[in-house]
């Protein structure tokens, strides 16, 4: 219904570590490849990615941005992270949410094609050794994909269109459903992030209230 925020109070830190996460579908889902491309557009493309350009305006250097898109058998997780000045935490989260919203509109075809091509071109590198080949076969089996998935991957991801990326982003990357974890001084972070939604403050060594 609204973003959830957890602040881990570490008043001694010089910068705050902020992470924004979203639940995503499993690897076998029809949207999984489109979301891989969406993550590449968002931040995986490095300094030229959408979020890197937007974050620079908020005082976050592109080199400080990190992202992860983990896709497992039963679910996936997309996360974006940065170490920021305490006063820039809310601005960083706002930029992430803005860019998530932008993904729900079809982007430039050349931009989407370049992002898909990066995955297709790098895919053969994962089969360079017998151990790597075995890992790919085992992974495809564990995720319930079947060996034919490996044969089709490069062509399938190259065929992802801006419309498919936008539809998948609209379905899964809703900026109103993010979870934010910020580690730093709660005295600065809680007031700045509290307006997003339900906020919880925990101290190192304490179990979160939900866990208790």
C-alpha cells in the first residue's frame, strides 16, 4: 500500500548506506528477461544509466551506485544502493522512485536494444570452462527452465521490446511498493524518510520489532 522504511541507527557513520528494494518474479516468469533489461537501463549500464545521470543531480557520484537483480526459482529481488551524505538520503530515494516510474513508459528503442545486446553479447562468456557449463546446466534445471532455455536466451533477450520493458516495469517495479533500508544516524534519517510510509528504527544488536 505504501513504501516501508527501516532505519538502522548508526550515529557514528560519516555517510549513510541506503538501499531500495522491490520483489520481482521468478526466473521462469515471462517478465524476467524484460526486467533484466529494465535493471540495465536503470543502473546496470554504469555512468550512462538513467539513475546515474539523475543521481548526479542529487550529489551522488555514479561510481557510488550499485544495483543487483537476483532471479531465483520462486522469486526475484531488484535492489539499488548508494552511500550518500546523510542529508542526501531522501533525495536519493526520490530519484530512484522517479526513475522506476519512468521505466513504466516505453523508452527509446535504441537504448533498449543496446541494453539487451549487452546481455546477449556477454552470455557466451558463461560457457568457457567445463565447470561453467555444468553450472549453467544445473542452474537451468534448478530453476525449472530446461536446457532449451540456454539455447534461446540470446535471441530471446535481444527480442525484448520497449513495450515489454514498460509493461513488466509497470507490473513489478511500482515506486509505491519499495522497501527502503537506511543505515546511519536515525536523528537525521528518520525525519527525512518518515514521510514515505511506515517507518521502523532499530539499533545494532536489537531484533527488529517484527522479528520479536
